[in-house]
C-alpha cells in the first residue's frame, strides 16, 4: 500500500494501486481541469514523494527506534528494547511495530489521468462501524466524480457494506449530485454498512462483470485490509480497477493517517460525557466520576477527550 491519488479524481487516500497496470500511453488523457490549471492550484507530479520517516534516532534505546531504526534504517533491538517491544506486541496486537518504506507517492490531482471520465464507472461502499462524516465522504466522492465528467448512472452506491457486491437482495444504486444533496446533515451512512465476512473473489468477480473502473472503500483497519485484499485479487485476475481505501476511524488508529475523519467529532462527544461526570462527581462528597472511552489499541480519544482537556486523568 502507498499514499497515492485515485486515478480520476486525485483524492488523497490509502490506495493499493498497481502502477504497472496503468502505463499504456495511448490510454492516458488530459485532466478536464487542465484548461485552468486545476483552478489555479496546479497538479502533483508522479515523481513527487513524501517522506514517511522524519526522525533520526540516536540509538536503539530511544523510544520507537526498534520500529524505524537508527538513522532511518531498520536495526536489531537491544535486549531491553526487544523485551519492551515484546510486551507491547502481546498487549496491543501485531501491528504496533510495522516497517515502513522511506517514501510514498504524493497525493493530489494529476494533469494526465488514466481513465476517460466519460467512459468510467465507479463504485462507493461504506463498511465497518459507523463514524461521523461517512455521508460527507460519499457526497464528496459523488460531486468530485461528477465534476470530472463521470456520466449519470455510472457512479454506483454499494448497499450494506462489502456484501452488497454479491447480495442479490441489495443491488447497487446509482448516485447523482441530486441524490446526495444534503446527506451530510444525516447521521450514519445512506448506503448502509456491515462488518467482516467479505467474499473477496465474489467482489472482484462483480467488479469485472460490471466493468467497474474504480472502487472506493470507506472503512477502518478492517475495511482497508479488505481493500488491499481486493486490489491483490484484481491483480491476480488481471482485472483493471483502482481500489481506493478511504480511512475512517473515531479512534484515529489508521497507520500513516495523521487525522482520520470522525475523530474530532468523537473527541467533542467524549468531552460532553466527561464534563457531565465531572459535575456529578464534584457535587458529591468524595465523588469520583469514571468514564470509559473507546480507542481499540490507541489512546488518542482518551488523551484529547479526557486528560488532554483538563477534565481528569486518562488511564
């Protein structure tokens, strides 16, 4: 996986994109925004890179050095550091220490695009737990794809999560600007969602049968893992489809993403509960307010919502 741009709209996302499948010069076409230089904002170049490691560690004893290495290279940990990492792995899952490449492809709109918008079909699916902002993302994708020139009827909303690709009772629905107007004011997701159990071969089969050129998977850790599996299956079956993972998480725990959408709203809601508990506890003799927050294997929600806001101590 790398940070890249989707093949038509140029939206930054966590994308398992296989560039060697998109190197046929005669299929490339200029962006419809080339005439005004992307509204004066310019375009990103395919040769642009973003550094994933910004810290140089003095030794393997420094916190985090066993993940990134001294001087940016992976290095064997010392006995003490290895023991500490081992405890983290046991308590926090197997994705605490993940080796990263030094660079990623820069996201952004491209002056030359692979798909011809007039001939493009795109699918959007939301999966996993609910997160504030899902409808905003669906709306943004539909509007941007439409602005690029993807025809009406060629932007499909997959209902009920990834199972919607092969569930006979939940057919995909066409989405237009009119269909998504105002949905950002609604909670949840207008497409519906589900967790786990996705049949990857059946999904890829549907992508091939319906000639879907781009598949936007809006999900968290599980959803992005599914997006990676779909992309790998597409490559194995020689199905040309850009699979774009859009990371969502109220826990802000998706690797390489500084701030997942939905996180700030979750922090605000957490602060309301914490403030209520503080008032209740302060009004009672030796009162103690205890609020349990989510976070999975990360503590960002607890830190920013609780202890970081001066409302108590985060444990």
